[in-house]
């Protein structure tokens, strides 16, 4: 049963939800779904409490079924059936009315189309569709368009401008795309993404191999959206974790528009950089090279690297930059914009990463540990967020985390004298997490030893290095 709670657009919401069911071959009577038209406050509270993002957004969907199979058959979900009506509990959708109105205005179509679109998008999520890759996003977008067409919500409907106005209107082409940011460890990839996005997407430290997962950083302009994918620095793996990191980096190139290869200008243009770049161009990728850290090297050194790169064939562009000082980033973006091939807005304007606050909190704790710990200890640590929860009815987040190390001898080093070092890690981490989450944070950090966890797939999976995500 489709239940709609809305003071306006009830018919459009119901029609869009029914049409989505029809398109997927699902009898609307076989499912239980609630669709709510909410105000900004309600959406923001839900977004904060359920996803850890303290911002208004256009649509939220809360999926009940972890794995939806088609053709849809009620019998497949015996544990999710509502005994009162025999329907399968599908989930809930919340649409922000104000945001829908603003977006309708921005895209130049009717509000009815916008709420129908958001409802459709939410329904597809509840049925297990996602947009975490370019291909899936396209499939989802096309399905939504077909569903909207079936209920008569075309893009043109709702245009109320005069013919005169229409002829004066200059359509601004929207461009978007995915860019994998690759390079050797410590080149400044994460610093660059943070600088471009204007938010802390990825942690940074002067120790190589800081980044361990693929992390998306989203850059928005009025007429363009670029999804940068941060990757672990390219190196020869020495353990299972290293292996995970390299597979993760390789998988970032799926469905991208170009590779942004970052060179550490201080180290120079190394043989390994050349081999990596040749590998990408030979595989048919468009490659833009950023020569980073030019703030820290002489002009002659910059010229030497640029000359070496000029001799390379098939490079699309080479741009000297300083990610740290945010120098020459606009020309770099202009080069990338020329290569974008899509017209879809993949993420809403408020999103700047694909990772949730729980993940970010773990990374921030790891960053502080990396920065405060010396020698070989930091490479063998991982962070397990055991609890991340809002305190009942309060704007306070309780976080319990374990720093995992792989040798008994490392534990006292991480704790420090009288626990001083772990206290420092926790204090610095708490301050950063509070700034990002916009809430008060109570953070407790313990140290646990898990011998050789970097070779142990199940510990790795528990703390966010799941091979399933990269195979
Ligand atoms: N002087 C200078 N330092 C920079 C610049 N960009 C990055 N760094 C420093 O280089 C170090 C490594 O930066 P990261 O952004 O963590 O490098 P990364 O390429 O992401 O490294 P991995 O995640 O280990 O692969 C940090 O200490 C940064 O502050 C720059 O433009 N100039
Ligand atoms: Mg990094």
C-alpha cells in the first residue's frame, strides 16, 4: 500500500510511486511504503540522526529490504510482511518541499515534476537501485525519466514563460564527470582534493600510504560537477592491506572521464611515475598531470620536470600547482572540465563526499595517530568505530573507537606515558570531528592488539577494508 502524507502534491506523489511500481513489475498492493512531504527542519533532523549529515537535503529514503530481487515476489520476504495487510515493508521516503520548489525553479520545470522525480528517485532506492557508479547512476536516471514520462511529467510541463522569453533564454550546458586522482604515495592527492572541494574529504599526513580507501570528493559549480576519486598512493604491496589498497586504486578507474595524475615535485618525475602514466595512456585513458608542491621547489626544478613531461606522448595537459597553497588550481580545473562527458548531476549541491560521518570520524582518529606516532607504528594501525550514536534527543554524538595495532609492543607506545599520547590523539580528533559534524562529541578511544591484522581479511573487513567493495 502506498501511503502519502503531504499537504500538497499528494496526487503527483502517489502517481509517481505507483508508476515506479508498475515499471518494475510490482503490484503496489504487495508493498508498504510511506511517502512524506517534509519541511526543512524535519529533513535536516533526519539527515543528521540517520546519516550523520547535519544539512537539509532534497530527498531521503530509508530502505527496509537489504536485497530486493526481481521479479518481485512477496514470498521472498517472509520476515518483512505486515501481518495486517500481507504487504512487504519496503521503507519510507521523505521529500523536502522547499528544496523541491527551489530545484524546480533552478531547472526550469514544474514543481509537480520535481516532486514526482524525487519520489521516483526515492522509490528506486527502496527497490535497491543506487548511483554509486556512473553506470548505475545512468541506469537509475533513465528509469526515472521513463517513469516520469509514463505519468506525463515531462521536462517541458510547467513552463509558463512566454514565447518571447523562451527565445531569449540561453540554455547553459551542464557538464559532469568522474576523475580518478592517482599518483605515488605522499604526492599530495588528498591535499589537492580537499583544496578543490573546499572541505576535508580525505585525511592528510606527511607519512606515505595515508589514504587506504577510495573516497569521492565532489566539486560543484553552477554549470558543472566533478566527482574526484581519491585513491591510495601507488606502491608495491607488502601485505594484504597493501594489496587491498592497490586493488582499490585500480578499481577507481572504472567509468571515469580522465585520470588526474599527481607528481610530487619535491621528489621529481620518477621512473615509476613514467611507467604508471604510460600504462594509463596505453590503456586509452585521458591523463592530466599536476606537478605538485611547486611552492617548495626552485623554478629550474619545475622547468626540468615540465620538460621531461613534454617529451611524453598522449598527455592531455600538464599543470604545475601547489595543492597546499592552493596555487594554479583553476587552470587545472579548466583542463579537466574540457574532458567531462556527462550532463547528469550525480550529487546534490550539499554533498561533498560519498562517505558518512562514521567513516570520517575513524579516518580523523587515524590521521591524528599518524601525525603523532613515530617510526613504524603508524603503518600498522587501523581504527574500528565501535559506536557512533546521537544521544537521545540531544545534539551530542557518542563515539567509541578502538585503535588497532598489530604488535603487543606497540600498545604502550600508542598509549604514551600515563596515557598522555592517546589522550592527545583523542582530543585533537574530537575537536576536528566536532567541527565537521557540527555537534558536541564525546569520544572514547581504546588501544587493542590484533596480531598481524594487516594479513587478516576478517579484521580488515570489520574496520572498512572490505575486498567485496573493490572486486
Ligand atoms: N609544500 C607542499 N606540501 C604539500 C603540498 N601538497 C601536499 N603537501 C604535503 O605532502 C604530504 C602528503 O600529502 P597527502 O595529501 O597526504 O598525499 P597523498 O598523495 O594523498 O598521500 P597518500 O594518501 O599516502 O597516497 C603532506 O604533508 C602535505 O601537507 C604542496 O602543494 N606543497
Ligand atoms: Mg592520500
